[in-house]
C-alpha cells in the first residue's frame, strides 16, 4: 500500500473526493482554502485563449506545458469539410490557440485530426484524464471527467492562467454529497434521464458548495460513457464536482489509450486507483437515495434544467408553485417556451433536433439515437443534426455505418465541436424555434436568441425528429 | 486589479433566481468583443425585447437604476457556464458589486479575480434593501467593516478573510502563489515518486 492510502486509513474512513482532494493539497490556509496541485489543464478556444493571452500580457511562461492540452471546440464551424477558419467569427481564436499552444509546447489537437473534439470528450478518450488525478478547464462541464474518478472542475480564465503559471490553484474545500441510485433502468431510459430526474428532484442549486459522488448499483452498471453523461450535468445541479469511484470498467476503458500509463506503470497506477473508492464508513455531509426502477424518459419544459418532468407528465401550473418567486419564474419560463400549464409535453411540434454536446455525443449516444432512427425518416419541417463529440467518435461511428443511418433518415451528419449546444460558432436555433436537444442547458437564449430548448436523451431526441413532435421514445421501440 | 474598499451607489433590484452566466453575457459577444466593450451587452436577454428595443419593464432600463453600480439578485446568481466574460460584462456596465442569496461557485470565484464584489445575504435582507433602493436610497458597502447600509438599515455580511484582504489590497493570486515556489517544487518532486504515471506517460506521448 502506498503512503497516501495508508495515511487515509490512519486518519479514519474517507470519501473518494476527500482522498483525491487531500492527495493534491500542497498547503491549506486557516480559512480552509487549499493550494491544490493540478495534474492536467485543458484549454479550449474561448477560455484557453483568454488564459494564454493573460500569460502573454504578463510575460509568464507555462510551468508544465506537457501537462496541458488544447483543442478548438466552441467557435469552430461543424459544417462538413470545415477547417478552423471556416467560421469567420472564430478563426482568430482558432489561430491564436494553435499558435500560442505550439509556442508554449502545449499539445494542440487541430480540427480533422485524431484527438480533436469537444474538450470533455477528448480528455477521457485520450486517457489524459485518469482516476485520482486533478483536472481543470475553463469550462463548467469539466465535471464530466469525474466519471473516471478524477477531481475535475471548471474554473474561470484568470484561474486557468494561474494554473498554467503555477500548476496549482487555490480552492475552498466543498462539502460532500452522495447520490445513491439503486435499481434497474427501464428500457428507453438512459443516464441522461437519470441525471435530469435527479435535478428535478433536488433543484438546480442543491449541489452548490458540494462535491457529488454518484454511487449505487445503477451507477456501477453504467458504462463509462454513460457515467460521463451523468457527471456532465453535475454543474446543472449546482455542483462543480461530480465523481464516480473508479472500478474495473474504468481501468479497462483507460488501458491502451494514448496518454494513459502503459505496462508496469499502468499496473502500478491501477493498484493506487483501487485505494480511491470511498471507505465503507466514510461520512458524507449529505446523502440522497433514489430507486431508479420507476424513472421514465425525462424532458425539460422550462428554462432551467430543474424545470423537468417525466415524458408522460403534464406541464406544471405556476399557480401550484411552492412559493411566489417560483410562481413568477415558472410563468416567465412558460411564456418564453410558448407552453401552457396542464398541457402534455407529448405532441408539441418541434422544429429542430440537435444530437451532440459534451453531454451526449459519444459513440454509445450516437448508437442509441441510431437505434431509434434506423429505417425511419425525419419528419417534414424538422431540421435534425448529429454532431459527433470528437474526430475519433466521428470515425468510429462512420466505421459502424451510423452516419449512413442518420443521413438516409434525413439528418445532417457534421464535424465535431460544441455547435448548437452553446451557439458560439454561428450555429443557432432560430428565434422562436423549438428544439429537442441532447445538451445540458435550456437557459433563455442558450441555443440562440429566442430559441426554445427541451433537454432530453439521444433516444428521445431521435424520436422527436422522426415524429416531428415531442414523443415518448418507448412508443417507437423497435421490435 | 483595482483595490476595492467601499462601494457607494444605486442598487438595481433584479430579484430573480438562477440568473445564469449565459443570460449575463451571450457567448458570441465574447468572440466578437474585447472585455472592456462588453458593457452594452450585459444582461441583454433581460434588457432587450426580441426586436432589439429596450424592455421598459426591465428594472435596468428604468431611469432610476440606469446608473446602478450594485445589483440585488435572488438565488443562484451566476450559475451555469464558467465564462469569466460574465464578470467582465457586469464591470464594463458599471456594476461593481452583486448582492445575492447565493452564487454559482465558478462565477463567485471569478468575481474575486477581477475586483467585482459578490456579497451573500439572506432573502429577507435583500428584500429590505431592494425596498429601500426602490425608495431612492443610496446603498453603501464597506468592505473593511463588512457592512451594507441604506439610509436607515445596516447589515453585516460574511466573507473569507483572505479574499477580503485580496480585494482590499488589489492582490492577485499568481504573484502570491509564485512565492510558494519551493513548496510546489518539493510537492512535485515527491509526487513524481508517489504517482510516476501522472508524469511519465505524457512525456512518452509527446516524444
């Protein structure tokens, strides 16, 4: 047993989060802020550029360029055949990220090459993110990477500059929240539905100030890509950090990936990683438990991820909101979304379907969507896009013929990037148009000014494209 | 970063919850504009109607609050995206302090990196100050005393000592951390033995 792990036993039972946190705390102040070592910094074309420019202004070097990785994802076009310059509004960002990354010796993954992709797809895919490592990126969905048992969280551009200059970051230690899911998942219900259900139950700020650990038999049964989806929406619960304890599935996922340890080092790493899961008697500041067997496909109706219901439920009535503030909020949200209280969501006509984003753009997501689409046609009047999460995902999907399944059905099959999830690259849902999206935020204007977003799983989004309206995907089950 | 000691000004009551950073600043404004140019786009989703005209119902468009330097908000202000542009946009629009029941954590941290002052206060206290602001009171926030006062009320607020000092001194974290160089180097030397795979494979990958 290594020194770190034995220390934990000596100090009593600890949670996964506490183990990884204390393994990175270089020093701690009297007001509970720790100087954390950062093992991996991920840079994208918005915050990554901001941070690199901040360093340049101050003439500071990057302390460990070999521990930083960059890729342009937000402001690049996803049109077939694009380059980093295709979207004029992002061309300077692409060029700046490339030039500065290369000048500093930071590994840069350009469009069209293996390694390129949405930064939170790229990190796990290349084995850059590992159990027990600390990972930051100037992007709130960095919590995605916690699915591998990493302490991964989003930071601002100034904090990122601090990380690049010092390989450390001052952070206040959060409290711990364990969410335990037990039970099987119904057919047509995915990790996306699970986490939307959770946010609906606890609210969009329940996780604020907490690091979340997802545990229980349901989570153990999720493959790594599904765990990435689960952790991705931690920030929509308010939590900067969401983690799943590493297990054999994690180690099998990582083995052989480009930046994962190899040979003897891999064995040594696995030995250490096995010490990370929360101890049986570990204390959590808050615990929540859910039986998953009755969870249905979920879909949002409003402008916060907590505005979510089961697909067969009716849209809530502001008159029955728990307090006056939420009454106003729900009314405003329904007004923006063009929906009436008491309506069924099912049957609402849709204009757009977007399958992609750091939430749901991995191979298993595309397979799930394709299984609904296969042999069917996108409804008239619906524009439907599939934007794979990375160059690797795109090529893997093409090798399986998934691109053909989508294209034959009338979907557009595009190049990897964030695209319409964040609409930073000119790709927007038009004002007033209704979109079922596999993304993570249904905020006002998130997918474009006036766009109406319904968050859902890839299967549910695919089903909406086929039907031309919001539909319970279970009605479309093949066979 | 400018030193912050006190802020005296008009407070605009924008008492909604979950004002996310997408709402504070649209992402494409950050690709189009430098940080000091973001002021006109701060909170545009709330300030403007879809046809581009000002929404007179929005408090920020009302004459009494156009020069607000303090924002009074509800719960979970600055949730969502980590974009630091949300802080830059508010500063560029003249906002120097946000008072809310709670904040999105990344936004909260970003505030301190730029001298925008976030204060957590109870819903009841915020309501009180919002009423006073509506009645035309100027609010005064004193960072040294850790108080917020209107013409008739005063309330204390809490803030981490280190963060308060940093705001008061206009200190930035990088300079401070670089002074811990020995500590960091020593930690890294030990970690290379403890977790060699964290350091080694990356070097191989680059080779």
